[in-house]
C-alpha cells in the first residue's frame, strides 16, 4: 500500500481528490486529506473508505511532521510561501513532494538535499505553470528532433468565463483569486525579447499593449504581457531564441476598459485610503478625480480619462455600479485595490450554474533548413460545475497523474524539478486527453513573424 497526504482541500484540490478516490482501490492507496476546515476535508473524500479527512494546522510542524513521515507522497496545496517548510520536512523523512506553484529560489536550493534523500520534489505541475510547460516542451522537443531552430515562441493562458455563462459586458468573472486579478501586472515592468531586442512595458502601459489572438470556435481573445518572459528561455532550453513572449488572456475589449482603473489609481494596494470605510462607491471614484463642485462624478471621470459618451468602455463602467451611492460596509479603512476588489466581487462572482473556461495558446516559429515554419497549438477546457471547474481540473489532474507515476516508480528523476522532461510530460499529456484536456495543433502558412508592428 502507498500512502498519500494532501495538505489543503480547497477548490483547486477537488478534481485531484476525485481522481485519488476513484483510483484508490485499484492502485492500493491510503489517502489522508488535511485542511484547517474539518468539514471541508471530510466532505472531499466522504465516499471513499480508503480516504479520511480531518483538520490540522499545517503550519505547525508538530502537527504536520508525523503525517509527512507516514506518507510516501505529499501534495501541498498550501499558499506558495509555505511550500519550502513542507519540502524540508519531506527531505528529512524521505517523502516525495508535489506542488502546483512556481519554483522558488529557496525550493531550488533543496535540490541536492532532495537527491541525497532519494526523493523527487516536483513543482509547477498545475495549469499555468504546468500544462503550459508540458504542452510547449512537447512541441519544442519535436521541432528540435526534426532539426528545426526556434525563432519565436509565444504563449498565453487565461482563466475566463465559459461562453454559455458569459452574460456581462466585460465578458469576465472571477474564476480564481480576485485579489490576484486586481493586482495583476504590478511590481515590475513586463519584459520580453523581440527579434533580439529587449523590450519592457511599465505597469501604466501594460493594458494598452495587447495582442489579438483568434481561437477556432471561440472568437477573439486579447493577451497582455506577463511580468517576466525571459526566465523561460533557460527553462525551455531557448537561451538563444530571438523572440519569447508570454502573456495572459482576456476577452477582446477587457484590457482597454480595465486600464481605466489603472490610470485612475484604483488598483493601488500600497496605501490606506483615508475615510474609505464610510465611502460610497461614488465617493471612491470621486476621490481620485479633480475637485469641481459644478460637474458630476460621471462628467469628471469622462473628462479626466477622455472617455466619450458612445465609448463601449462607458457601458462597462456604469454596469459595474461604480457611481452608486452605496457604502461597502467596511469596518476599517482599506486600500484602493481592496475597495475596487469588493465592488467587482458584487458583479463578477460566478452564479451557481455558471461554468468557467481555461484557454491556452502557443505559437512556435522555427527555421527548418532555409525557410521558416509555424505551428499554433491551443487548448480550451470548460468546467463541469462549481466544484469540478476548468481551473480545478487543469490544476488538479496533472498533480494527480504525476502522483500516480511517482508512486508507481515510472519517473526516475530525483531532486527539485518542473515537468519539462519527456518521461514526465508525455504520459501526463496523454492521460489528460482522457479527461478532455487536449491540444489542437495546426501549421500556419506563411508564418506570422511579429507580435505587433509597434513592438518592433
């Protein structure tokens, strides 16, 4: 029997835990699921007699360590900053570990210790990061095997609302952490390389530098740049590639409207907005505008940001209710970003019957002999319901399949890794197709060589 410990039973763990409970008998697994919420942990494995759920404080080493010692494999679904302490315990007790989070410098520093312990610590095995790595590396390796030399690599991913649940002018609802959406792109300039030239997009310009990508059967999407595309050159073995660019998908028209809040200053999380606990939504917007007792808030906003009456951006803003004379019920003053987040949550929260959607797209342009060729690859996944969402399926299933492979001894890697090795990505991608998570690849003739003429 193999023992699996899952730390964290939140939404993103749902599909993974369903996989484990469905395969527990055949694979001879014993499963323990722990969470700070006892009822949640129990509910996620209620129909499996090989699994139990209960509450612990996973941040307390005295509660965590006996369970890690018991396990053959740990899956940490904790917030990313807590993975390293779990990983250190896994090294001590020689227990394999999986996390869906970005690999940190502190985690990478455990590589030799993990090798010495004879264990695998697999990171970045969710959707983005995760499926993006595996699907991209599959095509990149195939191109290299054929003798091609990569020239352009682009990749976009978006967590969006499914078409059948898209019922608002923003064509968007929260399918992940709302705070992360409000703060997206902040902290540093987006950077990438274009035809050998390093390019940077500051936050105040980020949502006006977008690329439009059509996806067959789903219409147009727009992508804005992620913060650091350059770090993927080394990860993918593309150190000499002239162009690499990674970004986030939204529906066409979202970014220009969102830029309204960026330019206004409403996404700032660096200071407390004095008096905000008593502000109405209208007061909140007015707090960023010039004083003029003769003009309405609406008129001042249009003048300040040069928004015409017939601009579709205006319809989006009015629909959000930002001009309502309604307080938010805060107990204390908050940051502008938090105030905005709460306004958005009133309108962008999924309804009980809504379904989410994950869209991923890759572009590969490479030189074969004396000419260029291009391949586009895309994946669209629609959620099942509010529990087994597209996000949960695309985060949890790669973790679960990787866990099965580790427990069955079909992955020979030791140390700290991400899923860019063929022995890892090939069987996982093949298995994911059984769950409707698959990529459609097509050749493009002639190759489209540039992201956008304005970026050259």
